[in-house]
């Protein structure tokens, strides 16, 4: 269907004649032509979930639920990487771009999901004054020729050493099923979908994996169990939660997905979600 959206004059698309284009709302958000709205997909995986792991955040480093760190004050970071693989003078990652909730009270972007770039040095252990209230994504945006980060890159809080983000070797982007909604007054998030999959490794018996979705509210300082699903690898491999109504997340909420192996062993799994950030326009 083609039509003239009522707000076409605000969208900033180049035009030659009458403004006519697709009215696919979600597509226009992804293209960045809907002011104040940001489409934000998140993705993660685990290779070889074991019964001994118990309930973990879906991420390659299998972060225990009890170790989940949600900053209550603006936090700096410590980046650990292999200086023989990545960083200054190496073929791997040389620049990381952090997409995070700005916690710098002196900044005019405080509370927003912003981008901040860090150039890696040659030490392998680098601190940076990120002043963050939560990291949504870290991306390799420059490398020395390899085309990716050669080795894993670990990001922790400084001080404290709490886990904040993790880039697997050769992945070039963080893999963790956590999303931080912007904290600026008037911000909100709409969770559009969640998709989970679980497949047992060849040679092992069928497994049953329980996925759970949680929301932590900064407003009430409370964690809410908002959905759960179990996948039996003997009868299915994936589950998709497609909420046509949209699941509202408030300003500052943190949504995350966990996994726990109920039966079986050595199971590979993924978690994907899509969320729209709604930010004040002005």
C-alpha cells in the first residue's frame, strides 16, 4: 500500500515531486526516518549449555543470573583483550564503538542511548571513563586488516570488575540477551518479539531447556518474571513470542533472557529480541 503519511513533512526524505512511499511503520523506524524512535534488535547464543551451569544470562560466557550487574551510578569500564591479537599495531580490532545509556550528568545526552568510540591501545588492559548506566552493544568499527577481532574482548566495570559486555573471537559485536531502555524522562520501550532456539549437540540425548524473560525496574527496584517457555529438543527446536500488542517497558527498565537446562546436556541455544526505543522529541 502506498500513501502520504500525515507526518511526511517531518521525515526528512529527499523528494522530487509528491511524497509517496511505503507506509511500513517498522521499516521506517529501522531507516531512521521516524523521529524519536529507534529500532533495536538484540541477539545472543550459548554453545554447550550444561546442567552444572544452572540459570544463566544467554551469552557465550554464560553469565550466572546472580552475577548480573545493573549500574546504579555512572560507571567506567575496563577492557581486557589480547595485545598480540587486537589493539594498536595488530590485525584485529583497533576501535570499539559503545552503544550505551549515557550517565554523565554534565552531558546534554544524559539518559539517552548514545554512541562512544574507544581506540584500543597496546596494553591488553585498558580503562575508559565511559560513565555508563548500562551497555546495550559494543561493535568493532575498525580493525588492522583481519576484518574482525582476532580474540575475545571482555568489558567489565571499573572499579568492581562486574561483567558488562563480551565480544567472542571473530564476532565483531557483543552477544548478550540484555537490553537497557533509555533513562531520559519520557522514554519508553516496546518489546516487539522474542525468539529462542535450542538444539542438542550430535551424540547426546534430547534435552529440555527453560527460557525466562525478566524485567528489572529502576523505578520500583524490583525484578519481574514476565515470560517463560520450555523447548524440548525432541519435539521442537524454536519458539517465537510475537506480541502484536507490544509489551511496554518503562524508562530505565532492563529486559533480559535467561536459560537453564532442565534435562539432557550439551545444548546449543540462541535468543533474539526486537525492541523499539521511544525517546522525547524536541
